[in-house]
C-alpha cells in the first residue's frame, strides 16, 4: 500500500481541486517533464487528442493508454 501511495505522490502538487482522469494524465506528463509534442513524438498520439483527454473532453481508452 505504501508503494502505491508513493507512486501517486506526484499528483498532490500538480492537481488542484477535483481529481479527474484528464488531470491525472496531465499531471503525469508534466511530472515527467514532457510537452504534448514530446508525447506525440514518443507515441504518435496527436496533441489535439491529448489536449482533449487532459481537459476531460475525450476518453483515453485502453489501447491508447498502453502506448
């Protein structure tokens, strides 16, 4: 249980208010020091789609998340 809490500790300083899937995705990307362009170059996920996910306008989905 402690390892799970430590693994998610990056969320505390990056997320204000209600936690949503999009905020978790953005917080993780930012905690890794990546831009949306970096994510596109690494995974092929378009910045427009990633932005929509981070703003809770679209769902990430299992296939995309595994990239």
